[in-house]
């Protein structure tokens, strides 16, 4: 059983052109003990999906359809009020994008932890603080000093690590991290992700890590999901997807990442630009304009995300073998 089952999730934002989907009909499972990496270019809908998992899509946005079933919690999209506040942070730990700025500037980190504990009716606040101190120490911080500090006394990288401590401290079973290491240099990035992996393993969490750095995530995730234009276009076991990408977009993303291909010369940026809400294709495949494999049907019929091999899904009209053997970055065929 999966800890988290996302089904048919559609999230819309109100724009001058009306309500438009930033996430369309997304389905995803997060299983206990597995880290799923979610990658895709800027604007593909990763953060919107993460916010929807916590029923925290800000106005002018709304969950237009679908469900997010979390074990022991129920359908998060149906929760409100106190139940929702308890689920957020309690059952589901999270770090939102750019959340290094979301600490309260007027009070110390330690007091904010106590507030968090009280709002979640934690009986043993002393144990909560001890756990936070230990997690902070493991993140390479001086735990006690951090607890006594105000936000302005800490660097962006320190705040980011504290954000992860907050996400973990209530013993959530599900962990959602949106760009958790962007304020960190490469070395601290790797060590923070290693610690996330350790805590994840110790507690058999179900973890989703969002990043546009496919190289960084490839070191620690078990599964990989790829988003484009609001759609999940491919997913599967991480190493298998990296070795055998069967969606042209996945293939192009990997080809553009020297850290994976090991070949800086050959790494080529994906030509063209990702779509936004107003420019994304309404009919057919969202990737067809940039796709070197596109054929006539791609302009007319939207491909469904379907299982083509055990554990592997893809949303593409072109045969997997054709994508696998073809050359990414070649000029469009049509
Ligand atoms: P990034 O890698 O830059 O963080 P992302 O994959 O997280 O990008 P989202 O932030 O989820 O992408 O945005 C998805 C789409 O929704 C984008 O086209 C974005 O412009 C649009 N969008 C996001 N927030 C809003 C909003 N509040 N109102 C209108 N459109 C929005
Ligand atoms: Mg984002």
C-alpha cells in the first residue's frame, strides 16, 4: 500500500484568460521507504503539485479535481480547519520552495519549535526540543546555538536546514521537500540530502523531493517522476529511467545534464522554452513543439500516462524503442 495516492489531480489558477490548469490530471504514488524525485523545468507545475498535496494552493488557485489520499489521514483535498492544520506538519512534513524566509523574525527558533509542538498537541515538549537539536546537529549546525538564535542571525543555508528540521521534528510519515537545498553550495547540498536520506530510511518515510537539479536527486532518490507543462510525462525506478528514458522530454533533460552523462561537451541545453499556463498546448501532447520525435497524432491526441512495462509509465505516442534508440536534440521530425 502506498502512503500517498494522488489521483486525477487538477489544479487551476485564475488568470486574465480564465481558470487554467497548472497541474492536469496528475497521478502519483509515494510508497513507504521510497524517495521520489520530481523534476522538470521551471513552470512545469512541481510546486503547485506539492502545495496541492497539502491542500495549500494559494489564491487565486484551486484544486479543481482529484484526490490526495494519505494513509491515516484520508483525502487531504477534503480536509479543512483543525484537521488540515494537524495534517500539515503532523502527518505530512514539508518544506516549501524559498521557505528559508518563512521563519518568524520576532522570536527564537527554539520558541517557534515550542509553538509548533503546542499547536500539534505534543505532550513531551522537552523531547521535541531534544530531537530538533539532534537533527540540527546532524545537519551540520550547532543545534543549541540555532535554538537560541533569531532568524536574522542565520544564513540562508542555515535557515534552509532548519526548515528541514521543522519538517522532520514531528515525526511525519510523509515528507515533501520543494527545492530544499537551493540556498546551499554543492558540498552542503550533498550532505544535507544524505542526512535526509538517512532520516528517511530510519523512519521508513514516504518522501517527495522536488528539484530542477536532476543530477543532485539522482544520487539519493529511488524513483523519478518527470513533469512538463503540468503533466507527469514519465516515471519509474530512478536508475532505470536514467538508463532508459522513454519519453523524449526525459531523454532531453538527461542529455542536458553533464553530471549524469559525464560528458560536458555533449551536454546540450534543451532547445526552445517551456510553456506557461497561457501557452501550453490545449490539444495533443504538451511537449510536441519541442519534441524531435513528434508525429502527426501528437498534435491531435493527448497521450495518456500509461504503464508500458512493470513499474514504468509514460505519456507518449511514439514507441519506447524509437525514443530509446533515437538522438535527443535532433531537429523535429515534423
Ligand atoms: P519552478 O521550477 O520555477 O519552481 P514549478 O515547476 O514549481 O517551477 P509552479 O510554480 O508550480 O512551477 O508553476 C506552474 C505554472 O503555474 C507556471 O506557469 C506559473 O506561472 C503558474 N503559476 C504559479 N503560481 C501562480 C499563481 N499564483 N497565479 C497564476 N499562475 C501561477
Ligand atoms: Mg517550484
